[in-house]
């Protein structure tokens, strides 16, 4: 079993403990909102989140279940290990001058954006097109977009399905150059600016690299989309019609 070890720092985090209810730590004590969770669960949940480091979003929550009941004081957490594949943890705490070994399961959940409707290529994603769902960290994975801000204003490269996570690379800048449509080829060299007519051989958004046929010379060049129906070309100058 692979164990991740960590030397602790106590971050301010939001936890889900036992009953899967969100509990902001600074308001937990004396808030009158109900009974506080078992102190050892709170402490271990903090430390387990810390072991995962910056790869876990700041709104991550932990559902922690001890393998056996423990209600003693927690003077210090000496050591903790987490198997990220199974969620099984092992810990050694100092309680009343004695070292106590504990184990259990910790499920980490994160918030991920998903579309509320089917979004087709060419459409611009707006905030109203998205909602969020909570799911376990292992189901979220690094291959999916974790922030709604990274989606808003973008355009799908392929259809996005309702309620499905959005894969990295499946959205990009809105398409402003259409395949087989006319474009302006621009070459800049200091104060010199040359322009020619072209036909796009690929579609693309601002910043994308596309191939374009120069209509005057019938040569194919590669350039960067810089705006609506505009492609900037570097290297050899764009041939002009005599």
C-alpha cells in the first residue's frame, strides 16, 4: 500500500465530517448551529487535506470515518498516512501523554462545473450555461476542467453534454476563422505591413495556428489567428499579386 506522509501545517479549510455536513472551521466553536464534530475527526481531516497539497481546490471537503470510536483529547498529531487510491488513512496522535494509533477512511470531494444544457461547437459558454456538482477527487481527475471561470467565454471544440464533466482541450477561444472562408493574411516587419487575400484551410480561434492558402500565389502558409478573419504570418513575406 502506498502511503503519503506529511509534516503538518494547519490550514483554514472547510470540512465534511461524519454526517457529510459542511462545517467552516472558524465558525465551528460556539456558533449554536448544532453539536460540533468529534475533535479528533476535525483535526485529522485538516491534516489529511494538508497532505494533498495545492493539487486540491480550496473548496475541497473531507468525509472522514474512524475505524473505531475515539473521544479523547488530541494534544498533537504525530504522524499520518493516506493511501490516495483507497482513501484509507493511518494516524498516530498524542492524547493525554499516550500515543494512540487510529485508522479509517477519508473521502475527499471537490466542486466541478458541468453544463446545464447541450452546448454545440461555435456557441459561446456563459455563466448561465453552467452549474456545479460535488464528486470524489478520484472521479474528478486531472483531465477535466475544474473551474467555471476557465469555461466562461470559451467555445466548445466538440459538443458538450448536459451534466457531464468538461475535458481539458475540449474548449477554446471562439472560432473567428472558418474553414474554406476568406481571410486576410498579414505580414508585419517593423514599420512594414503587407496584406494579401487567403482562404482558410482550418478553423481556429484567436491564438490558434492555422494553415491558409494564399490566393495570389496558390501557396499554403501557416499563421496565427489574430482576429476575425485575420491571420498573421511570420517568416517569408506573403507574396503579393503583381
